[in-house]
């Protein structure tokens, strides 16, 4: 079970490093809804870009960009929910978060 806790902590730390608006340049935009909008636009742009790369360079000519977006969302939504739970626990002073980080 320790490997699972380490994995979750690593996922949360990786998420914050790239997508947490407290640390990336979007932090200078004060309105959270505008921050969210730009985050979503960048997400769709990168899905589209990697879809083009995959279809052209790798030869996946049947590659669907819409499917790419759905697959990426199926990975990112659970990660975002995990991040939300961890953030809420840290704000509430939950001791279990501190214990997980010690492992």
C-alpha cells in the first residue's frame, strides 16, 4: 500500500508543478474563471497538436483527435479530483496528508 500512497503524492506534486495556477504564469490573471478558460484552451490545443503529430509522423492515419481529447480527459479528471481532495485536506489541516508525505 505504500507504493500507492507514494504514487498518489507523486501525481499530486506533478500536477501542481505543471497545472497549478498558483505556480504557473496564469497566476497573474486574478479571475479564476478566466484562468480555467485558458487552462482548458491550452489542454485542447495540446491534444490537437499531439493528435496531428501522431497521425502524421507515427502513421496513425485513423487517429481521431476527438478520441484523443476524451482519453486525455479520462486520465486528467480523476487526477484533478485527487488534487482537489488533497488541497481540501491540506487546507483543513488533515493529519493524513502529512503522514502520507512522510512515507
